[in-house]
């Protein structure tokens, strides 16, 4: 965004954000799309610089008949930064064309989880050493292990204690585990120069596992068996010494 220009939010409403609010929105996104986790600043070889493809999308629609509309929400709250997320153009289109698959509560939980995860690792997923990358990834893996231990199904047969427990577990998966996994994948991608080839492959396996996990807990049909969590992910950026 060029200096002095106000950002346009989306085609269904164009409230202007102040510079501080816009910076906070980008900071809490870690420069990646909330849905696909791809960078919002891809490089442009022709111009030899990165370009911004970020789109500021409404969670609850700006208008009463837009995607995820809530006529009872005051207009000023609809245009508040708390109701905005950063998406790539492709995911913005998908989210607005298929709002049932991208409900407001799921987007808001993902937004909160991303913000908390970014706060946990110090504000940016770009690191100068494998040791720094490992500390960030290790904290996210630890959070997921604790969440699974405290709320997850039986590790042997996948059974849950009750329907209520299953609902709480699904909420935990969508609120914490899925966003944490996506951030781990983003850390590997953004710090590709620090990662070994096999770690980049492991991150891709984790992405496939996370996509299936999210679809399962959103009640979507899976094309086949869900890929299991790649155990090698526990060793990402970890230099094992004999």
C-alpha cells in the first residue's frame, strides 16, 4: 500500500482504516492469509520486489444481505478492525461465495488463535537461525500436545467420553490446533532458507493433515482417509546430536 493512501476493505463496503488499525491488522496476520496461510507479499520477479495481495475482508458482512450478514450488528461494529481479517484474493472469493463453509464464528476463532500464536512467538515468524525457529515451532507443538492430552479422544481407539466432550474437542481443534499447525507450516515456508529439504516435505505433510482435520471437525465430507499427523513434525528445526 502506498504511503498516504487509505485501504479499501472489500467490494461490499469501503470503510477506511486508520494507519495504526491497519498496521495492527497486518501484524496479527503475520503477513499470511488467514485461510490458506500463504504469504500476502509474494515476490514479483519483473519488478524485482514483493507486492501486496492482501484483501481486508469482513467477517460479518458490511451489508444486511452480504455473506455472513447479521442485520442486528451496528454498522460501526461491522466496519471495526475486530470484524476484519486479511485474506488472499482467492480465499476472499471462496469465503464470500461459500459463507456456509466459512462461518463467522470459525473465522473469528481463527483470527484470535492467529493473534495469540503470533504473540507467543514474538510477533513475527521470520527468524535468523534454526534455534529461533525451533523455539517458536516447539512452543506451538507443545500447546497442541497439551490440548490433545487434556481434551482429545483416546489415543488408542479414538473414542470420546460423550457427545458433549466431542463438541468441546472439535471447538479446541478449530480454535487452537488447526491454527497452530498452519502457523508451523508458515514458519517453515517463510524460513525455507533455514529448513532442510526433508523438513519442507514434512511441512507439506502437516498441511495435508491439517486441511483434513479442519474439514473433519467442520463436518465436511473427506475424499478418503484423513492423513495422520506426521510424527516427524515434532523434530522440525531440531538439530539432534549424537
